[in-house]
């Protein structure tokens, strides 16, 4: 496998993994905010 093909494949995998991690992070952040009764306008829920 050439280096360019390997780099392209790795880039695609990296983008997919980082997108999944970002979505998971936003979801867990939203869940934590809801659990802490977060209100818009406050800097910290606790």
C-alpha cells in the first residue's frame, strides 16, 4: 500500500473517530447540564 493511500485512509478514519467523539462529548455535556438543572445565563450549574 502506498503512503498516500495509507495517509488518505488514516485521515478518513481520524475524521470519523473525531466526529464520533465530538458528538459523544456534546451529548454527555447536555446530559450533565440537564442533570444539574442548568439554566441559560448562568456560568456554572453547580
